[in-house]
């Protein structure tokens, strides 16, 4: 059934596909010659009627009808409808092929895990594989006409030795109106569990592997059953068929050669056989015939699957694997390349031209100039190349191709210090040691805070610390303070009935506590700048060592509002 021509197209040479055009079995000629012959006879009959039988007035009416059919037949979307339909059919056909059950893996697991050389172990192994094959045969018998003709009744399976009379009785007595292809799989599971309880299957891992493979085989049988049950929508098949045949029925009249003396557009020549219309019929109807042949590959067409061969092959291979091949190992001896680290099998004279060196990678063929192979240890030079390529990427790539040196961009500062230690433009002074920028002058607190907040956002990516190396910890004059657990604070009362001395003492204690607490108050907050109480030297020294950024302050918003409310109470008192 399946037509194989792989050997003839193994080499792409002149006329490789031409020799395939002369084959008859499985060819398009065998599928299409009847329809093509019918179309040609009908076209010739209409042409003879037009030329010899019709009167002059009837000819004029036929010519108008022919022009009309030829004009409006092009409105049928034949290529789109037929192409999409054939694509669906081919994908469905390949999915059915991938769903064919193959018991090879299951037979290898049964042979390897069901141990024992006695008659009972041999009977268990052969029965397990016979059950697996019987499940596949039952599903083939349900979907394939060729297998059903081979085994028209269940008694034929008993006569063929695929199942016993007792098994047939159990199968028929099972009260189920559905397809019973899954029953041998359940027999397989029960027999495997018995072998596990008897110790013929050593461990549960082996048992799980066998059952998983059985479930895979059963799911493949179920997919075949589903493909046979759920077809492509009938309306789509009808639309495609009607579109193809209605188009060529219109072509029987619209593609007739009319009288050239009447001056119809496109009818300057007069032929008896429409060559290109026949080619169009050959292509489109042949395309439809491909879909008809592939929509169910379990029939008896030339390119349908060899289901009977699958039944024979699977049964023979699986029984050989678990019976004659059980514990059959050839004599183990040293191979020919025992003492060779690089074994190389010989080549014949016909295959010597196919001996090729090992492929090591396409990048190994790149040639790099010797002056560009040196490592660059100067970060300033690396950054200049990065800036040149970043600002003019096309010119940088073009210069590397042409071998032209990249332009040198002026540096923002003439110093040659390392980028991580040099202060960037608009960077806060408090993040770098003072000896690196002795020219810095004290700045107001609000300007310093604004500068800190905008330092990293306004800085280009390649200007930031750590861009050309691993990220570095910002350098500080003093180590950062260690965070401590937050203490509970007692809220102050703003009542006017509080004693002035008590309010004054509480305010001073709160201010001193804020200065000495491990959570420093940012000097950029309005509450702290509006405080008329001058801080102590200890407070000034401690707050000066903190980060000059609003993000570095750990004081909460509620505590800042509490401090501002306390200061207002003091001013009112």
C-alpha cells in the first residue's frame, strides 16, 4: 500500500523528480484520469454543439453566456478554500501516523524487569506482550477496513492465536456497550501486579516504568479511536468539493473558444482543446484528490498505512524480545579499538570522499590583528572606546571594518584618577573622601540635599560608579551607623492646661532624644529647619556624619509631625 521512493530521491541531481513522474502506483494519474477524461468529453461535446448544431442566433446567446460564466467564475475563492483544507488534512494525517502504537519500548521493559527463566516467568512475559498487541489489534479492527476484512469476527482472533477462548468469553460477558479495546490493557495490569507480588518484578520503580509505558500505548490507541470518531467538519468538506466542481462546471462553458470574428476580448484565436484549462483542472482537482486520500489513511488506497503489516510486525518483534531474546547476550570480548584513544572506523573507496574533519566552530576562523590581541588594563582607554561606540555606533563598527582608529573624545576632567574614586559632576561631596576634592567648599544644607537627590538620575549610565567593573560600595568618610530597634515614644499632649515648665522639659527631652537616637532626622525636613532651639555640639557632630540624602533618613513621617507639633506648642507657650 505505502509507496516508498526515498532511495530514488536520496541525491538531488538533474532529473531526480522526473523519473518519479513515470510511476503509476500511487500517482496522480491513477487518481485523476477518470475525472479528467469526463471533463474532456463534456468540454468536447459542448464545443461540437456550439460549432455544428446551434443556429446563428443561438450561437450569439451562447457566446454571451460563455463570457458571463468566464467573468464570474473567477469570484470563487478556490485557491484559499482548497489550500486551507488540504493543510488541515495533511496535519491530521501526520497526527494519525504519530498515534500508531509501537510495543517495542514496552517489550524491552518487560524483558528487562520481569525476571525468571522458568516456564511460569516465560508465560507471564509472553502473555503481557500478547495483551498489549491484542489491544492494538482491536483498535485497528475498529478503524481500518483492511484489518477488519482480515478479522471480520472475534472468533477469527481466537483462530489466529491472538486470544484464547476463555479471554473471548470474558470479553463478551463484560456488560459494556462501548469499544472494548482497553480490556486487554486491564488484563496486562492485573498480570503485572501478580508478577510483582510473586517477586518476578524486583521493585516498584520497575513496576511503575512498565505501567507508564503501557499507559502511553493505551493513549495512542485512544487517539486513533478519537481520530476515527471526530472527523473534519462535514460542512467544510462539502464547501471545498462544491467550490472545486462548480468552478470547473462554469469553465465548461466559460472557457469555450468563441468565434474570433465577433470581436470578444480574449478570443482572438480558435482552438479545439483548452490546454491551460486542462492543466488547471489537473492541479486543482488533483489537490482535492490528495485531501480525499489522506483524510483517512486506514483504508485501502495506495498511500494508506500498512495496518496488516503493523499487526504482524508488532506481534513478532514483541514476542521475540521477551522470549528468545531474554537474557541472550553474545560473548563479551575486547573490541578492535581497545587500546586506541581515538577510534577511527575505515572507509571504503566509495565513501572516502565523505570523510571530513571535525567541525570546531564557526568563530574559530576569525582572524584578529596582532596589535588588537593585547589586554587593556587602563580603564580610561576602555571608557574612551566605549564612549566612541556609544555615541557613534555605526561609525565605530565601520571603523573596525575599515581598520580606522576611533576618534578620541575629550575628557570631562583632566585628572587621571580611577573612575570609581573620582567625583562625578554634580555628585555629592559627602559620598567621597575629602582628600580627593580639597577644593570643595561648604554648601547649604538644602542645596546639598537637592544635589544628592539628583546625582544619579542626571548622570549617564556609563558615568556611574561600577559601570566598567563590578558594583562598588560608595566611599564614605565614616562607616555607616548600625541600625537599632526602634523605641516607643510617648506622644506629647498639646493641651493649654499643661504646665509651662513641664512642656519646656518635655520639648527639650524630645529634641535631645531625637539628636541622640540611632534614627537621625534629615536636615532637609521643614520641622527641623524651623526649630528655633539650637542643637548641641554633640547633635551637630552626629548629624553631620549621616548621609546627606532624603532616602538615608530612617525617621517616620509620624515622628516628624510629632516633633513639629511640639515646637509649635513651645512657641505658643
